[in-house]
């Protein structure tokens, strides 16, 4: 029987499909399913990213991706766990981070204010970009601010693409891991119709598919460099499709409403 302690519910039940439904597989509920399946999924995907990053020679920032791994495995019904916010969020926050660092150094130079200014500007830019591109993903805020205090492990121009590579890996794992027990991405108020078996719009499915393909191509960096560069271009296009389709849909809806 589930036990309620203040605002927290404790469920002492074996792992089964019921324990992965929206009302119980969520923050605020301590259950065997989240403790085992959610936690195990988080650690497995981060380990996979670490191994593949080293093997492929594609450096990423692990702290923000670790937070993404947790959300994708343990908080799957949140909007921030959907593929679009995960991939686009890390991509645009990387750009915001680079812009904030550049602006901070331009304005404060070698003064004592340069670090606080860079930290605040990187987060400001990332917050604006994530909202504009409908990609609110809290872990991506860390992606933005880390360059303000630590050197990047990759050339600056590759930073957004490499973080999108890592984010796409988390999405791939979440699709496989979560769908053993539940629908992922989850159905919500904005995604009630399936396309290709997923609660995503057509543009989101194609954008995600392009990112997944590009992630594989980028992983061929040491094997076939030409495929790696093709993957960089494909990842850019995939993120653009994921991050801008709502603007196109809004224009189409507006034009249809005027007729």
C-alpha cells in the first residue's frame, strides 16, 4: 500500500507497468520503479556518453548532460524531458554561453567584474534563446555558464554541435530505455496526436531523426572524416528544424486564419 508522508508518497510495490504511469512515476513519489529504473538509466546513459565521447574524439561537458540523464530517466513526464528541449536547449545554450563570454570580456576585460559579468550574461542569453526556440531545459543553463569559468575541451565553434551530439545520445537512450515501460515522449496537452508512433509533431520527428543520423555520422570522426563533417552539417540542420518549426507553424496558422 502507498504511504503518504506530508507531501511525499512512498510506494512499496514491485516494479510493474502500473508503477510507470504519470500519477506515480514522478517527483514527489518514492518508489522502487524510480529508485531502480530511473537511477540505473541515468548512470548507464552517462557511462555510455563518456565511453563514446572518448572513442569518437568528441568532447562534451558532462555536468549538464548528467542532469539531462537524470531528467530523461526519472522525470520523463515533464516537458523539459522531451527530445526537442533536450537537443535544442543544449545547442542554443552553448551559443548563449559563447556570446556571454565574448560580451563579458569585451565590457569588463581584465577587471574583477569579468567573471560575474560573464556568468550573468551567459545565463541571460541562454534563458532568452531557450524560450525563443521553445527549448526550456534547465540542465542546459549549466552548459551556458561553464565556459565563463572553465576552458572548453573543444574549439568554440564546435561547442554547440558537440553538446547537441551528447544531448542526442541521451534522447536515443531515453527512447529505448523508457519505452520498455511507458510512452516516451509522453502525451501532453500540446502533443495528443502520434506521428511515426511518437507523441511528436511531424517536424519534431524528422528533426530528431536527422539529429540521430548526424550523431552516428559524427561518431565516425576517426574512421571516415568525411562522414564526420557531413554529420556536423546534418546536426545543424536537424537542430534548426527542431528549433524553428513552431515559427513556420505559427505563420501557416495565421495565414489560414486570415482566409
